[in-house]
C-alpha cells in the first residue's frame, strides 16, 4: 500500500441503538404528518411500513411480501412499534401500501440518514480525498409487469432495469433507477449520475471502461470534477510532456510502471480533444496486460492513481452484498412506485449495516448484518423485559403467534 493510502481505522465502536437514532421516531412521525402520507390510511402507517421493511431486510435473506406479512405478526417486530397492535395485515395490504406510499417521504428519510452519516462518520479516505465509485448493475424483470430495457434475447418477455450507483467512503450510497432504453448505455447512465451529483474539491470519482467518451472527460474537467477512469485498449494521444520528474517512477507489487504524461486524447479519427489530461500507464506483471488510466488529478503520484482505481472494486463487492444479503436480486412488487420505495428503504438499511461494519472493525459484510440483527433483537428484548406491561404484551403476542402457526 502506498504512503498516501493509509486509511484511518476508528477504534470507537458504534451500537445499533445509536445508528437507529439517525432517524428519530418523532422526526419520522413529523415528516409523515407534513406530507400527509397516512391520510385515509387506517392500517400500516408509513412509519410502521418503514420499520417492517427494515426489520425484514435485516432478518431475511430472501424477501417477499408473504415474508413481510409473517414478520409483521412476529412478536419481536411488534416490540419495535410504539404499542402492540392487533391489526391483521396481509401481503396484499403491504403490496398496496408500497404501491401508493409517497416516494418523497422515502426520499427525505434516505437523505436525512445520508447527511447525518456523512456528518458523523464520514472521513477523508485517501490523502485528504474522498473516493466516489460509480458503476451500474442490472436486475431482470418481466415486461408484462414492468416496462424495462430490452437486453439480448427478449423473446420470453424478459426485460431488465438498471441501478446506477455512487458509493462513497465505504458506506454512503446513492442509486438511480432506470427503465428507459437509452440508459442501457453506460455512457448515458454513468455520465448523468456523475454530473448530477454534488462534488467537493477533494472528491475523486472513479469509473470503469463503460464511460469512455473523450468529450465526457473534457466536460468533467470543465466542471472541476476530479476523476480517474480506465481506458479501453491502447489509447491514441498526442504527448504534451512527461510527468516523471514531478512524481518519479515507481512500480507496485503487481504493476510495472510504463509512463506518466500530460496528453491530448484523440476523440475519433484525427480529431483531438483540446483538454489537457493525464495518462498513467502500468503493465500487469502477472500477464503483461497494459492498463491505461486517464485522470485530471495532477498532485498525486502515479502509483497512487493506480491504487485509487483499484478501489473501484469495492462497488462490485457492495453489489454482491446487496444482491445476496439485502434482496437486490428481485423486486417484491413489480410496480415502479413500490420499487422506488423499496430502493430507498434498502439503501437506508444497507448504509446502517455498512457503518456498523466499518466502525466496529469487521471484515465480513454477511457477519456484520447478522450481528446487527442480533444486537437489534436483544436490545428490543431487554427494553421489553424492563417494562412489566410490555413484557406481558409480548407474552400474549407470542402465544397468539404460536396458536396461529398451529392452525396453519
């Protein structure tokens, strides 16, 4: 690891209870009242639905409407509510609520968690810079239920939707949901995600070969957005001057230094992009593959530029975690409003787990999620046992649940 890539590991632990206070109960209720999301709603108010989705995401690997129905009647979930309820909620009722809940309510909850997480737990992760990783993932659906993108063979009616994602500081997540065909191109999806995001002077955006337009590189530089990208194949360029004297030449354990230079890249044919960019090239020692990184970051050594790009892999790990553990492989309801509601709630749950993982020094995503859920469950149980009245309510609820199971 280079001298610039020394991450600060916090020794201060964080509890589930503290993380849940990023969204205080009174704030959620106030927001629901302001947006009137519970007007004409007798069962399953917005706050309860939010808690139900989070509880289901923490406790389940394969989520469905019927799983959420079972979770609603679970004694431990009932303990999360201000008061035990005797309402009978069915999976169809949950589906209808997801389809009709105002997405703005979910968006504001998400923004609140994001802003507070960034304020309380964010830190510069590389030589005073924040690393923002960008990539997209596709999820299959069915065209008769949800309009989506046609990808490859669509004879069986299958379509896909795209989630273009920004992943910053190991736990801050922003996702953009796309179902229109034009967003199948990463040139469109990634470019829009980067340009529409807010960027500080110390933020560095990294992306893969899916974004390769030289004009886009020039636009990012014009907007003062620092970036590191990976060029496909052998790039054509006009050499302006080498930068070896500025930063020196250094190999890494896996890479052999080739060159570091200021260049003008060719757009197409003989047309040059009249924007000065930096070209950093290494060769992989193991297989001889040439890696060409384009950037407008001028103050960091070449080996650090390469290591910055290597951090892009973190977003691939995030996608794997969200698909395997946070139900991102399918939608519980193929309705556009319901999908957006679930995405916002899923991003909130995922950020809580990732903060918990990072600040408690855990290596495994899966283990962090399990420990998060265990701590949540035991905290709820202790809270109930300290109140004789709530303990009695829990006992009655558990008995009813047992009787219900026996009848089925």
